[in-house]
């Protein structure tokens, strides 16, 4: 199966691929071949030493999604009860709550993992390479999904219950580390997204010497 991508140039795609929570269409299934297309493109992402240790588990079974959603809801409620970051807007908090309440209805979940476990005292460089070898593929997946009229929300909330989710999904938790979860679906409210708001460049960029 192939699809006709949305007409967006690369700059439009990069600036209009937001985290989509409340605009996920919970009623429209996402065909498996479409998710496979996005994953096939994601596998071209850069990764440490080209080891390609990433692994992806796609969940579209309702009962399995419901099991993950229970752990996700518990972790999300605990996170919000502890107080979200001060910079997090009320709109963002509402989106987090919405996804926690409806994760079991999302058409597909894509769980990203990597082979191996880091020791607790792993050096910073090792930690960075370990997780950083998966995130470019996740972003590539989101871009590919966006170009195919899909939206996605990348979240790590469920990792508070990583072991329980591993048992639910048959993941050997001593050999494989879960990295993140993508909630994937078609989007509602029309095809377009505005460019995501971001800080001005001069507030976040320095040259030659740290100034921030």
C-alpha cells in the first residue's frame, strides 16, 4: 500500500508537525500498511554506530491497548497531582488529561524500545547515545505520519510502570528498555496545522561562548 503525501514542502512539514492529542480521530482505524510505511522510513534515521538496536511494537488490539491505558492513566494522574512544570500551559495540561482518559481509544500505539539496559551509574555520554539512538527514528516516524494525514503524540508517561507494561506485552524487561510511546491516528478539524509556536532564535542560540 502506498499513499499520496499531503502537499507540504520540507519546511512546512518540519514546522507543522505538532504533538497531537485532542485532535486524534478516535473513530477511524489506521491501516497497518500505513503504519508500516512510516516505520520503514523511520528506520533510515541516524543512530549510534549504526547498530540499529531499536525495536518497535505496534499495538492495535483493543484489550491490549486498554491494559496499557490503565497504567498510563495511573502514571499521568500521579504526574499531574505532583504539579506539572510551571512552563506548561493550561491547554497543554488539558491535552495530557485528554490523552490519559482516551488512550485506550487511540487507533494505534507504537512502543519504541532498544535492546539492552543501562547500568544505574552509566556515564552521561553512554546515556545520551543509548536513548539518542532511538529518538531520531521517532521524529522521522512523526514526520512520515504527518505527511500521510496522521497525527502522533510522543509520550514517556507510561515508563513509570515500565515493568508492568513489559509483562503485559511479553517484553523481556531485563534485556530490553522501553524508550517512548507514540499515540497514532488520523486527525480531526481539517487537514492543516499552524506552525508550532517557538521561542525567538536569539533567546536560545549563542555563538562560540555560552550566554544563556
